[in-house]
């Protein structure tokens, strides 16, 4: 029996093209840039793509050659320097092992934009195909916030998106892609991936899978995956903060045989995404409304009220220094609250010159772009504690066991609110992000945090109530304030009245089926 040699990599970035911070090699180094065995050692036993690839490798007796695991906090476009450097590790390894490789597995995001190309994953696959040729099977995993391009469908044989948001099935999705790759490498199957889209920036609920219509779609997807010649069905909610031509939700089917039948199935799901485009589950409060609800939250409630700032989610490439919600909570005079994160490295440096217990006058947050989420707040705070590195280890379903860092941080108190002031942007999605620094959200009455949806995995179990607000930061739902120019029009929600029949006629019914690559196996 042949031992298959499989090259693997993780290279993930979600790009908010409206974020003014470029994503550089240093940005990747800040979050996590690991090579070969070191990447495997750090990520093998956790909820990661590489863990799923290696689970399969173990089961099938593969020789797995892992190249890099590169992740960066979502931000602006990836620079050419960073992209060239990181992809070179993957491309060079493919070149070194050329002739001995049987397959490639890549853990990607699907919404990476480069400063010289709008389709980062497509460009990576193009460079890889240029070395390995058209025939070598390539499987990729995607985050369901992917904006899937035609090039990705052309150049990868197998595409598997996570089926959860909050994302908790990275390892499962990677195993799924690996299992399909195994059958492809043995010659049993010859998969291709088709794509169906509709003219919208994102699915109505951003792809939420804890409640709502996406659950029904995924149930249908799983049922169709059991049909003959069907290997994967992926339903992507998309990432809307991307001013690119190929933005928006998609349904993918990785299959063989009667592609017209598979396209018809995918179209049914895409039609459902379109038909239910106004079925929004979240009620998006203003910050003033949110603060009033928090203020009125009964003191004898079982568990805190969680108030999430949807718009200033650093996990969507925002600055994490929006002050609007904090200002509203302070104005309302709430007690027993915590707030985090407030990304403000300058203030952290200032506070490092003080000792716990000191009263310090600060200018907090709002420094990056006050148009999105409010101006700096002039506050008098009490320094509670400092951490020189801000390191923590996740404990929840998303990042359990993984090492992460806020960078140098300070915990301060202003009136009734303890505030986590950090140096490195990240979204709040794990209790340890507070607890490791002495803030226990379970003992608070009000927990204010910056996240759209991922926070639910760890914070809903401790919550008495959950509300969501829009602070007007960079991930605001008011898309009209963002300077879209490349997105093809009409598109929802920038254009209200769209003649969908006309759009379907002009866009091949939204269906893209890749032709075979010449020379493909
Ligand atoms: Zn995502």
C-alpha cells in the first residue's frame, strides 16, 4: 500500500478592506507564526485545522509535511511583503517535495485580501498550482465568513467550510476535507467544487448557526452530503467588510457526476438565503438604549447581562477602541460592570508608570478614527492591576488550550466599571480573556464586550441575558457610511430594490461550475 505524502499549511486572514492598519509580517508574528514541528506541537491537541489534518494522517498512515501555521488578527489588506514571505514557505516546500507529493491540505479563511490582489486565497492557490501542476489534489478548509472566489473553485478540488458560528468545528471540518482528499488520492473519486451566489454582502444573520434559518440550511446540506457523488456542502455567510468584486454569501458543493443536479440543490439554499434576507434575529440597540437596559437589569438576576458591541469587533478588523458604548454606560451610572477590551497601547504605557491604587487622568480610546465609534474619553481612573505581557490560555470551545496575548495591559476602574485596557487587538470570545487578569465576569452584573457572535460560545452559558448594540464602529450595520467602490451593484443592503430575476438572468443564475483543469487527474 502506498504511503501518501501530504503537504499541509494553515494561513488565515480575514481582511477588512476599510481598516487602515495594513497586515504585515509583524502582524502575523504578533498573533502566531509557527513553522513545521513547532506549529504541530502548539496546535496538534486543540481545535485547529492542523489537528484535523493530522487526525486523518494518523488514520490513513500518511506522511504529513506541515509547513506553516500563520494567523493574524483581522485588519487591512495583507502586504505583498508578508504574503510573498509566508506563501514562500508553502511553495518552497511543495517544490522540494515535488514528485513525491500525493496531496495538499490548506487551512484558509477565504476572505484574505492583498494590497495587490483582491483574492488572497486564489493567489496562493495560483502560485501553488504553478509549481505542482493541475493534477495534484488540493483540499482546503474555509471559515464560513469566506468570500469564495471563482479562482478558489477552479484551483482547489475540495472545499470544506466550518458549519458553526461561533466557530467550534475547525478540527471536524479539516478531518472532513482530509477524508475526501484520501478518496481522491486513491483515485476512487474526482471531486470539483461549484459555487452559487446571490447579490448581497452577507447572509442576514452573518451566518449564525446557534439559532435561525442557517440551522435549517445546514440540516439540508448534511442530508445532501449523504447522496451519491456528493462529498461536501458548505454554506458561507460571507464577510461584508470587503470592498471586492467577489464578496457575499455562497453555497458550495464539492461533488462529481451530475453537476447540474448539484447546482440545482445549491441554488435552493441560495434562494432561501435571498428569500429570508430580512429575517434578522439580533435586535441592534443604540448604545444609549443598551446602557438603559443594563441600568435597569434586575440586581437579583441569575447571571450577568452581556452587552456586545457588534460594530467594534476586532475579530472583524475593527480598531477595538470605540468608546461609544463605554461612554453610554458611564453616563448611565451602571454598577458592578466590566468592559473589555479597550485597545489603547498609549494609555497602557502611561499606566505602566503608576502603581495599583493610583488615581490617574487618562484619555481613553477613540484615537484611531473617532468617526467610527466615538472620540477619546477624558477619565479619571483607579489603576487596579498591570500585566507586562497580557498572556493567557483559552479555556472555552473556540480557543481552549491555545496561547494568546493582549500584549501589555492594565485593568482600571472608573465609577462602577472595571475596564480591560490592552495593547493588541482581539475579540472577546473566551472567559480567560477577563479571568486571567483578575476580572470575573460571572460575578459581574453587567459584562460589556467587543464581539459580534463568537462571544456566545463562552459567555452565553454564564449570562442571564444577552443584548447586542451598534456603536457605529467599523463593523457598523450602517454599510452606507463605508466607501464601497468595487462591489458590483446592485447589492444588498447598499441597494434596496433589486430585481432578482433580472440579476439571475444576467449572472447565469448565480451559478459557477469550474471547467476541468487541463491535465487534472
Ligand atoms: Zn469567521
